C-alpha cells in the first residue's frame, strides 16, 4: 500500500500513483488493469490524453470499491473559462463513467489566454458540488499560485509540475511547503533523457539491490513528492510499484540531489511561456 500525503482540505492522496500520458485509449484499459493488479490505486489521466474512457473501463472492470481508488483528471487549456470548465468537467466525468473524481487539475497555466483565475473559480464551485473531492493545478508558477489564492481565498491542494533529479524545483517546493500545497512530479523519471543512465544513480541503485528507476522513485518519495511514473511495460509497472520497498539514506539522497542541472534540466515546457492549445 502506498503512503498518503495529506491535503489542507482534509483529503489525502496515495503518494505513488500511475500516470497514463501518451497511452492510447485501448492500451490504457489494459495497463491500468495491470497497475491495479500490481497494487496501484491512484491513477492520473487528463482529457488531452484521450484515454479517460479506457481508464474508466479499467475502473469498472476492476471490481475495486470506488472509495479505495484515487482518480485524477485535468482540464485542457482550450476549455479554460468559467462556463467552459463546468461543461468540460461534465464531459470528463461521463467519459470516465464516474460520479466524482478525487482530484481535478487545471492542466496548464496558459498565461496568454488570461483565463486561469476564472477557471480556478469554476474548480472551487465544482469542489462545492461534491463531484470533485479536491482541486489543484498543474504547470503554474509561484506568482500565479499566489494570484489564484488572492483572488479566491482557496489554496490549491496540490501542484503537479515537471520534477526529477535534473530539475528538482527547489524554489517552488519551498513556496508550496509554506502554503501546505502538496508537490506532485510529472515525468518523474526524466522522460527518457540520460537520467536513468547516470553512474551516480547506478551506485545508489546497486547499494539497495534496486534499479535506477526505483532509486529515482524512492528519491521522490523521500522528498515527499507525489510521483506518477508512466510505463506501458508490465514488468516496469510492477518494478516501479516495488520502489515502495526502497528506503534511501541521507547520503543516497545527496548523491541524487547532485544531479541537479538548474534551468538546463528542464525537459518539457516552461509554464510561464507555454501556451499549448
Ligand atoms: P515504457 O512506457 O515503454 O515502459 P516519465 O514518467 O519520467 O515521463 O518516464 C516515462 C518513460 O520511462 C517511459 O518511456 C517508460 O517506458 C520509461 N520507464 C518507466 N518505468 C521505467 C523503468 N522502471 N525503467 C526504465 N524505464 C522506465
């Protein structure tokens, strides 16, 4: 069983989850079933992944009690705006075949559209309706986290953003910690960069009889990050889950911390700039 991270709204999220970015709908159904079998109960999808329906079919087929699951989906950029958000949420819920989701996130800040404050107000409304247990954001900045709080008085439960040893997000994590915002890592394994081939990682992994991917996941867990490694490979789905059995010491964490590349370490888009439609 995964440890939990507590939200300021009273709910909690399993710290190790399973992400399905870049997984086709029919494949999602199979790999989510494999993830449930491995032990995962927290699944992270998004409207733009195009696999909410496949995730929903896997949930229905699992026979697992709904309250044991933690399901996240996200509002796509083109659906930002108050009314648009309410409508997009209904459509996501319907594709998932659920009557509530555990967590709904604004997928990207999308600064040029200038709609993230009204969009956040819609999420606050959705949480009040009970069809979303917790609300958060993805790919925001310290400044805009502050801005949506100031506009509504509501602090996001969680912030999901690119985070891995090459790009550990120290400054952002400090702000979040002060606000009680849980930090969630996307592309936690560095998304097929050179990360998993680093010799420093091999050394930590070997010391624990683990793989480099397990060492990285254990590093996220030790930092308190919620982590959602993606894999469509059955052995890796299990291997990543078994990272829960790897406990790093302070030396291991320092060795992995030393892989930080600063601004150069970013692999995906910069939230302050990205305007994907
Ligand atoms: P695959 O899905 O083919 O198994 P991230 O979560 O950082 O974006 O990384 C996802 C990538 O890492 C995917 O391409 C996935 O490949 C690969 N991956 C996932 N788990 C492991 C693992 N345990 N060892 C090596 N590569 C992995």
